[in-house]
C-alpha cells in the first residue's frame, strides 16, 4: 500500500511517500481503506517534534475516513464496506479522560490515517453520517469532536446562551455550526474581510474584526449588554486568554483547547476570582462522544466547511498551507 511517512527525530519533520505491506487485522481490529484525511494544528506540532515522545518514523494525521475492508477475529457490530472514521484517542472509549486513555493517539506515537489502509481497534472505528462525503467525514475526529466536547460536555451550552469563538480555524468554525444548530448565539472573531464573509455565509450574525478592535472584549461586553458571554472556546492561549476571561459573564466558562496565539501575558487569577468563572482545559473527546456528535450531525444534516483538497502526493503543500494559516475551512488530503 501507499503511505505517507513522517521522519521525525532523524528526518527533521520530512514527509515521504513509501510503499508498505497492507496490514492484517488481528483480534478485535478492523482494517480501513482510507479515502480521505484532514489536517489539524496538532499535526504541525508532531512534525516539529514538540508533541511528546515520537517514533523515528510514523504515518501522520489523526483524522481520516473510509470504509472497512476487513474484520479481525471476534469483531461484531461492524461490517465490511461500512463507512467509518478513526477515533483520535483509540483507547478513550467513554467516561472522563484518563492517563491510560490518552497514552496513545493516532498520527503521533502510533501510526495515523495518511495511508491507503489503517488498522484500528474495532471500538475506535466510528460509523459516520451517511450524508457526508469521505472528505467531510475525515474532518470530524479532531476539530469536530473538540468543538462538540467544549460546547456541550464542558460548557453545557443551552439554547439562547452566548458563546465567544476565537478566530476561524477548524475548531472555531465547527463550534460556530454546532452553536447555531443548538439555538445558541455565537460571537466570532476574525481579522480577515474574506473570512468574515465566509463566516456570514455559514450563518454567523455577530462577527468582530479583532484587527480593527484590538480590545475586542469591550465589544463583546457591549454586545451582551455588559453581562459577558456564557462560554468561550479558547484556542488562542496566552495571546488571547486575558481578553477571553474579561469577556465572560459571572459564572461563565472558558474552555482552553489551543495556543495558536502564543505571545501574551499570563493568566490573572483575579479575572477568575472576581467573576467566579471557570477555566478548564480539555482535549478532543471519547469514542462515546464521537458517536453522540455524529448522531447530531446526521439529525441536523450539518456539512463541515472544507477549504482545500489535496492529492496524496501534494501532502507537503497541505502542511505548508496549514502553517501559513491563511486558509478557511478544513484542509483535506484525498487518499487515492
């Protein structure tokens, strides 16, 4: 089979297309014929070797979708030909995250999805909604599930509540779509006129140009009558966190899931204390949460936003585009 390999410690983050034997599923495993994969900010961390201990050579990308090609002994409840996506943390089946559940993740310390075939534990092969294309389904496992978990599992977002979204990356765009789907009111930041137009096309009604309003928390407070938002999906990190906390209502929740804007001051505890606010970190989600999200996606007919689709031998260009951060919507690599 054709696979993309990432040479980490020995290759300085070099990508190469290689030939590997098609693996055979063992007990409790399924073999997936991968049709599409998608990139996340985390994949740059893996490439740059700042994502924990990595093997010298690994098949990258946590996110991918395709159909089951073969079942290993003892597998039930799934069938050959069924369309599935892989779970980011294959060992996180349900319940709260544990050290054991987060010990392995696809495309980092174990082979990921950027190959024609991938082996998965059967419980980590998650059936995808029928209405989605393979390219769309491939965007669900990380960005989609992270947004879902942040909004509904951590923040407990309810209809009519207000949520602040930072930027127009994959998680924020998914969070926009989920918030609208749930009847909540999203406020989203974007410094690009082109991206603001695309956010409006997806249904965003309240969009703040953070370049024109660097103290955007003041505008958030104005838009909420001085009360602040119920939740913030915080992807910026040090560069945005203080303003995010200032944007919260009393008793609100900020969910820290990224650090793309790394320059900035540390957290001021008074911002949490004075508002009785909560700052909670989280990571992706469990297999059970993946199933729940997919049921909602299917019920509402939600379609993920895709910005660019690359061929497998164009994977370096896909990484380069992600690093430039100039795209809107998910970056997909088709697996031929």
